């Protein structure tokens, strides 16, 4: 039997730049960051005052931040999503702000903030009947969800999978990263010599995966193929990545093997690129191990969008999709002076894409590594 291909046919997103891919893409090409001063809650006790926030979202009102992003997005696109789609929802903290609200008001209802409730709410918006699945593996959540969806299609278990991802910037999340001393006091500078931490951001989005055969039958536009994936856990530390990059190297090699492509086929790498000292160094070590000294253009969007946690991999997949469409590799926003390790690898200016095969990788707390091979 010929191999079943998993392809992306529909997508949409919302970030701190606004709704849809165009405001985000314009921000990347103009090297304008969406990271700015936070007014949603007081930051006077924290390491930073900045994050990439969607200003019109209600905080501690009737609903949660993630539903405030997802409900309009999914309602707008509901007619494009088949009722038999299998839902995979990806998030790091989900509706944690409901728990915050309950603690602050003294009316704590733990059940409201359970991930299973978030999953059911999301299914209800789109009107899906199948049980669905929630994946929460820190900042690799939506990359892992896309890998899981593509795997279900390749194995013939599903022919339509809706991958949805969302995370918001709450005081709980902000205080946690501040206590870890992980926040840049100003704005994240991925791969920069003077980087000192990440900036948080919020986003939501979806991609609709289908078998190539079903996509053709329904006459849907195919944007890209999720050709390969690799998932590993280096179990190095609760929050810190493995310094030798062994886990990420293994994940990328798995993804390349799964896709049946060679390192020399890769046109660009969408890196996790948080702006923390050890993450960025670890990633460059991994790239140099796999590609040797043949530098492949590397970029990170997290200096622009902030680190959107469980939504990051999905947002970055959509940026790869847009880059394929435009034939452009976007710049790494806020990169001023590349670190010595990153010199010659990380792009500080937008450039033409020569080969339409990309790697997108994300890493998470606990040593989780996820890599995707995406093909035009």
C-alpha cells in the first residue's frame, strides 16, 4: 500500500499582533516585536514588566483567557471543520486563570479549571462528536499534538484531525517564570550574545490535518505535508535542557528518518529559540551535530510573539507554512549580535527560501523534545 500522507488544509490563529497570519507575518518581516508592558496585572514584584498580550481579552471576568481567544477563532472557521474530525487539544496550563479567580474571590471551584472541561468546551464550539484527546507536555505540547495527529492519519486510524492549541498570560504563569529567573527584564533576544531570558506571550490557533486522499476528494487546498516527527525526553532536569543536546539530536534524527529526507534537503529550521542562555546553546549544538558545518538558516519567532507555551509549536508551524507560500525565511526579531555559537546559522534578516523542506522543533520542561519535518 502507498504511504498515507498527512497534510494541512486549513488553519487560523490569533497572537498579540492581531487575528490571522498577516499581522504576525508583517511583524516578523519588519522586525517589530509585539512584546510590551503588561497592564493586565501588577508586575512590580516580578523580574520583568513585559509580555506579548492580546489587549482585548477579558481577565478574571466571565470566561478564561484561552476560551476568549479560541471561541471567536473556532466560531469563525466552524463551517470549514468536518463534524467527523478527531480533536487534539494542546495546552500547557489551559484555563488556569479560572483557578486564580476562584482563589482570589474565595469561591474556588476546582472542577472549572480541569483540562477535561477545557477539552469538552472546545469540542462543543465546533460540534465534534468523537471523544478527542488533550496533550499537555509543557512547551512542546502543540508540536507533539501535530505529530500525534499526523501519526493517526498515516496509520489509517483517522483521515481528519483538528489540532487546536492555546495558552494565555496569567499572573500565575508570569510569577512562575519570574521565580525561575527565566524572564528577560526587557524583551527576549533569541540567540543573541547578550540574551538573558524569555518573554511570555499568548496565542491560540488550529490546523486541520487530513489524509492527502481526502483533501483531494474535498478539493481543499494543501498548504504543506507533515512528513516526519520525532519525540524524545532527555530527563536531564525539571526545567533545564540537556547541555549536550542529546535528546534534541535524537528527536530531529527520528523526524528526518520518519520523513525519509536527508539533512541536506532542509531549507530552514524554525527553532525553539526562547532567548534563555542554555536552551539556545543546546539547540545550536544539536544543529551542528546533525548538519555538521553546513550551516542551515535558523530563526526563532519568540522575540516577536513571546513564548506562547503550549501554542508555540502550532503557531510556528503556521509561520513555516506562510514562509513556504512566500518563499521567505523570516528574521529573528530582537537579534542584534549573534552569540559566537550561533554566528553563520541564525538569521537576523529575512532571506529567500531555497528548499521548501523545514524542521520545526520545540522543547519543554522535563526534557521533552519534539521535532517536525514540514514539506511544501
